[in-house]
C-alpha cells in the first residue's frame, strides 16, 4: 500500500505540466513590454494580447516598463512565478546587446538562465530620421558635418544599449565620427523630440519613421537594411556609403524560466495561428514593413544564440562597452 501511495504521488507530479496546459489560462495574464507605450514593441504586444485574450477568453493586461536598457522589465519577469501567467515582449537589446556591453554581474537578470523563449515575433529594419533643420541630406553629408562639429549633433535613442543607441554607435565607429546621444524611455519620445526639433536624429523602425518622412515632417537620410526597401526606393541604404553597415532589430515573446513546456507550446501554437492569418498579416505585418520570425521555441533559442555571437564580435570590434 505504501508503495502504491508513492507511485500515486509520483503520477500526480508527472501529470502537473499536462494538467496545467489543459487548464491554462484560468486567470488574467500579464504581458510585460520592455519599452514605453507607442513604439513597435508596444504595438506588437497589444496586437498579440488582444488575440490571446479573444482566443482564450481571459484578459491579457499589457504592462509597459521601459527604461534602464530593458533591465526593469526583464528583472520583473525573471522574478515572476514560472507558470506562464507573466509573458514578456522583449527586443534584441536585452538579450544580445546588453550582455555584450555591460560588465559581468551588472545586469539585474541573466538572459540565459532567467527566461524561456517562446517564439520570435518580428524583425524590423531601421531608418535614420533627421529634423528638417539639420544641414545634411545624406549619410555622406552627415558624416562630413559630424567631422566638422564632433560631439555636437544630437540623436535620440530608446534607452542606453537599445537598438537605436547601438545602431548609431556602430555608425559612429564605422564612419569615424562622434555624435551626442540623448536617451529616452522609448522610441516614441525620441521620435517626437526629433519632429519637434529638440534633437536632430534618431534611428527608429521604418514603421515609425516612414510616416513622418512621407508627411514632410522629417528627412530620412538612409535605411538600415542590406538593400533598398521597395516601399521607399528613393531612400538609399547606409551601406551604400558605409559598406557592411546594417541597422536591424528583432522582437520576441518570452516567459519565466521553468514554465512547463506544455504551456510554452500552447502559447507558441496560438501565436503561430495568429501570424498565419492573412487578415492579421494584411493589417499588421505588411503595412508596418515587419518581417515575421515566428518559429518553434527551439529555433528561436538557436537564433538568439547565433545573434549573440554575432553582436558580441561586432561590439567588441567597435569597442562599444560600458565600463
């Protein structure tokens, strides 16, 4: 009888992940966003939250925690219960940039141990947007101006170590120039200050930079893609002037490490269904010039690993780091 009791207890323990997947979700889910409201990360997160809420009949609350190079949001998720009720839409900076530029032990999270990748979401190219008053209309002219006025031309980023910061810092390194960074709690505040003329430049997603460019409110000096974009073929790539340069970032869905695999797969499957929906692609992916990178958790984890290796070398070679 005693042995039967032990076996019964073991069976219950082994059955927990399956049972949790069958009943998940049974209450409100919190989706933490590592950036301020209004940017690409937030836009993708809110579209995803709405779909999950409708699919599962449970509220999905979006919680923006921008700033501190994504560390605030990531620390919250790292400390959350491993049950799938705290999700995170995060960007490349928190997983492949910060670990390469911050000293070991400086970050409030461990990108390898504290999180479970669920799936990639979207990959985006960035545009280098300038206020109309900037006396430069191309990357070549910007480089010439920056060499005349080293450290005087201001640019805004969505935070120290975020894509907008690192991409411009990489341009500085490759072009041999010095600009003046101004860090914000998200891409939208930085973009707004460029449009207002408070700062001169920002490197931001094409979905955010193309509308003000088309409206004549800002100049787009270049795009960070490897080839010119078909939506704006008149805008050259930065690589046409600075060979090898790219300004691309990605966003993915994560949860706390230790979350049952069955729950991970259930979430992944629902995201896969959303991204396969032609109506969603027509409404969200195509007009925003996103590139879908939805995949299995394992494929996403391998992608992050490879991207980390690439960026570690790029940042090391460019001597971009925080002492």
